[in-house]
C-alpha cells in the first residue's frame, strides 16, 4: 500500500513495515520547510500506530538519501535569525518525532547523506548504507552551526571528538570511514542496500513488538546517564505478564515460529 502525502513524502506499507520516502529525486531529496513539518507529522502518526513494527526512512531513487536543506530556501525562509528560529523549531520538532518514535527505525542510505540528511539518519536506531555512499556535514562553508538538537544524535553515535572533526573539517567521506566512525551499522554492496534493509526490517517485525519498544526505551534511558528509579527497574519484568511471552516460550518449546500479537 502506498500513501502519497503532498507527493514530497511517500509512505509505503508492507504489513507491519512502514517505509517513509523523501521524494524529491530531482533535488537529490533536499528538504524544504513544508517537508520537515510533514515528516514530523508522519513520524508521530506512525509512532501512535500499534500495527507498525518497524519504520524505514529513505530517499527516493539510489543517488541520494538527502543532502539536507534546500539551499535555495535560505534567501526567503532562513535569511535572518528570526526566520531561522522559526524554521529551526519545525526541524527540531521533526527531530523529536523521529527520535521519540516508539518503533524501531532504520535508515536506508543510498548515495549522498550529508548535512540535514546525516542528522535524520543519525536519529534512526540503525543505519545501512551502500559502498558508494558519502557522508559529512560541511555547514561551516555556509557560515552555519549545527544546533543542539541536531548535534546531539551525532555525538551519541560518534562521540564528541569525532563529531567535532566532522564539523570542523567539513570533509565528505566514504562509507568505510563512516563505519569506522560508528555512523553506520552496516556497509553492503550498492545493489544490496534495499534488500538488506528489507531483510533487517523483516527480522525486526517478526519479533515481539512490545519487546522492541521496551528495548528502545531502555536504551534511551541508559544513554541519558540518569539513575534508574525503582519503577523503571521493575518495568524490565513486565514482559512476563504479556501474551507475547506465552506465545514465545510455547513456540520455542514446540520448535515453531512464534506469531506475536503485540499484547
């Protein structure tokens, strides 16, 4: 099933897997202000949908995930501090929506993944790219800084020293270096990116969806550096009262594939 949302973003559904496509291939999937807003709305809607078990984010075609913002908008939409604050609010609400999505998220990266494109990919839980993919954040050449909400996921992935290296130098680097910098989970042949992402999403979707959401929630809590409360600690055992737990262990004993129901 394909849902076209103002054509600039396409949402496809394959059972429990939703694929969100940045759909401006003639502009290498550069993002406009309306696209940022729309992407956030879509991610919030998918997050609230219990029938979803995995969300793939990708750019249309195989030349580019996204180069980030459409620079042609700067003169009219981001020409001064006041405009930039309003624009940034939309971007950062969308960043929150991607980061807060309850379901596992996977960035399917073909080709260019720089600037705002890299920021979106970094917000996903996992990233798979092709051997010819290119990465970087050359925003210093525009006289711009990467704002706090945009920089945070990059620091979580690569660490502050590497994040600063990327921002200080503004180099465009290859997939092997991106893997070395912990920006991507897997590098595969270019013609295997889509297939590898489908297989990965299917493995995720075949698992117990409540467990995936708990693992995501727990990982975020551990990354926060804040101490666990007693209630948070006890939540680790809530899975034992779920129907999926009973389905899972009975299927294991029967040497059968479990069919989880998300309850």
